[in-house]
């Protein structure tokens, strides 16, 4: 089962880390981009080829250190069809290296539309009498604003193909409180969403005690993280906001259960663009930044008595 | 300005209608799909070619009757890169026929990611020193769960390229109330979102008195529609839920202001798949269904004293 696989990989690699693959052409190493501009001009194709080469380089540099990668589809969509080809090839390459792929797509719609998204990213598309994969991911992030109609559809692919979801509960950005922190009776909106997560995550548990229906909870709100950890003990937390967005190792401690498990902390820019600050080759820098993040998180967990490794 | 253009087209065509282009391969006319299966097999390419032919046929049949079309990107995404090529070609073809394109993408993310989505669908992507359009739409639908960080980024493209947004306020689906109807003080969550819409829509008005920042409010909740109309007098409402989802002409009346303007009612399946029930050629059926919808809505508006045409 996917949730067991993820938890076991976290333990084996001693690394509750997911590397965010959010490529921005202007931040990619110049030598990569210039080579592809020379070949294909300033085109979407050159952008896509640059991203593919860069992402494969990052994956090669860190795949033995982390259980998962998380491409954020917006950064590919902005390069059109070619960009989405780069997204697709990145997912395929990551899987070929044994990594779990979290599609950060934040989709959410009425039932019939959510069904189409679910098929697109987690399931199989029916064409005549054949079935094909459009985009291949293991987990997808979903937005709860439209309620259970959305999750219900995604659950069909989750159950049929051993996939998972991370439902947005409390996001890492500055204005996340505008809707998510609204006070409803004695709770906040995000606590209501946590209840929805619990309802769905009961339906699919692994033997490691974690569900394939998890929650997105930002590292930038450590108190909420701790509260929500108690509310959703069996959900795996996908924790954005570490590094470039301001969260540190101590800020994410609350995302972990007493067993030291249950969280997957994301870093994107802090790892993939580490070369900008370190003055090293981008692969070397990404590896170094990943190792530093791993040490920082594991040290904090050990100090907090949440050692999860053997 | 886009909002003026839309309102003027509604008046000239006597048609506050947007045709939803939500292609499902299994519902397309058999003769189209079989022809492309014969050419390309049961492949994504055949699916895309079928969708492109069908959509162009629908657009040809209705472009003189309506101001806008609304492709729902999920139905294209499920056919992978080829499906997204069909989405792209559909947008381009609709624009070539003078139609306004509403990209139903329901995106919403942290600032830097929303920026990438905004560039992808409303703006221009920078590649080296050149600028390119990834996907070309006039309006995009956005999800407010992450708050203003998202709208702020989209607003840059709205202002720079004369584009518009429809922010999800109260959606048409059955479980929309789960989050949207939660009671906060004396208001519901969707009323809080309506306030957010008002804040943004003040920033860009046309001479016809309507803003380019509108709201999505479902036809399936007529009372909420009326309440929200009062709360957001200058917002154009994108109203899903007519027809296949259960809303009728009287249900959408509340979406219109006293001047008979301010709403754009969507029908997808009820128009594009009208041939299934009517036993006519799909183009003839789509045209007939659009005319029937136009008559039903205009009759209801006239009876309600909300005649907007001259």
C-alpha cells in the first residue's frame, strides 16, 4: 500500500522530506538554458527541454536521499503544452528512480469535473475500449472549498489504483487565514476541514497506521500545526513553507506524531536553487541542501524525543 | 474594456448565455469519434482530434447566438497533452469567431504559484527576452480558499492585459454548503467571500457599470443567488447549474440586477449534448437548445420586469 511504502521509505532513508520541483526558467543554471536556447531559440520547447534536463539532474542528485518529489504543475503550465510535457516526463523519470510523486495540482470542482481531474492525475482515461494514463502521480493535492463532492470522486481512483490525496487544510501563505481562520462556533474553518479529512482518511489505512488521505498544513503556522496534528492523528501531513517561505526545523516539529512519523516536509527553492547561494554545481548544491535539511529536522526530532529511525 | 465588451455582446445578441465546452468522448457523436479512431486508433490523439472537430462544430453552430464559451479544462486534462492541445485550439478557435473565452480552471494557490497560473492562462510567459502566450483566455475562474494572495497575483495580468476573473463564491454542487455555508458571526463563509470579491472588483470597472472581477454563484441555490446579487451589485455572475444540474429559467432570475444585466448563465451538457435527446444533428440540436434557453431566460426576465434589451 502506498501509505506504507511512503512511511517505510521515510524510515529507511531517514528522511521525512519531499523535494518540490518548481522550475522557473530565470532561476535555472544559465549553462542549461543557454544551450537549449541555442538549439531551439527562445521557445516553449527550449524552456521544456531546459526544465527536463534540470529536473532529471535534481532527481539524480537526491533520489537516494528522499522518498518523494512534488512537482507544482503551475510552473509547467506557464510554458504551455511543452511545459506540461516537461511535467509529464518529470513524473515518469521520478517514478523510474523509485520516488513517490506528489502532484501539487490543488484541483477541486463539482463531482463530474473532479472525476475528470481524478482520472487525469491518478487514474486511467477510457478511450474506446482502451485505458491510458494521462499524467502519472501517486498523490494529488485537492482543494476542499466545494466539499465532499470533490473528494468522493477522487476516492474512486485512490481505492482502485492505490493512490492518495492531500487535502488543503491550513496553507502556508500569508493570507491563508482570510477564509481558513474564520471562526465557526468554537472552531475555525480549517478545523472543520480537518474533520472532513478524518472522515475520508478512515476509509484507507495501511499497516503502518497511516492513511492515504492526508492534509496540507503549512510550516509557517507552527501552533496550528500542533493543534491539527492532534485532530488528525492518522493523516500524513504534507508541510509546505520550510526554507524559502520562512519555516525552520523547529517550526515543523508539531507536524510529527510522538512516533516521529506522519509528516512529509517540503522544500522547493531551498533545495533546487541552492546553487545560487552556495556557489556549487546545482546538483551538488541540491544534495548538500537536502542533507542539511535532513540533519536539521532529524536533530530537532531527536531533541524533542521523536526519533523515528532505528 | 473586457467587461464592457461582454455586457454589450449580451445586449446585442440578447443572450446572457455562456456555452460550456465540457467534452466527454463517450458522449460525442459516434460518427466523429469512429472516424478518428479509424485514423489514429484508440489514442489520446484520436480523442483530441474528435474533441477539436466537435468543439469547432459547436462553436460554428452557436457563435452568433452567445457572447462566450467556457471550456472546463478538466475534461481536456484527462486526455493528457493531446487533450490540452484540444483545449488550446478550442480557445483559439472561439476567439477567432469573436467569442469571449472563460477558462474554467478554478486555480488558487500561494502567491508565487498563482502568479504562474495567471501567466499561463491570462498573461504572457517570459522566455529569455521573448514573451509567449501559453493558453489564451479572457476570464479565469479562481478558488478563494487561500485568500487574497491568489487574487493579488491574478490581478496583475487582469490589469495589464484587460482580463477578468470569476471568484468561486457559492458553487452549484450538492455539497457546496459544507464549507461555503458555515456560519461565521451573522454571515456565512460565502458572504465573506462576496466581500473579498467586492474589494477586488472595485479596482476595475467598465463604463457599463460592471467589473471584470465577477463571482461564481450556482443556479441550484436561487435564494443565495438573490442575496448575493444584492451584496455584489457590480459583479458579473457566472451562473453554473442551469439545465443538466437542475436549475431553470426562474431559478436564475435572482442572478440579474434590476437592469436585467449582470449575469452570464452557463449550460454545458444541456447544449452540447442536446442531440442525444433531440434526435437531430449535434450542431442543429445545440443551436436549438441555445435558442430555447435564450427564450426561456428572456421570457422570465421580461415577466420579472428585468428587460435588458432595447
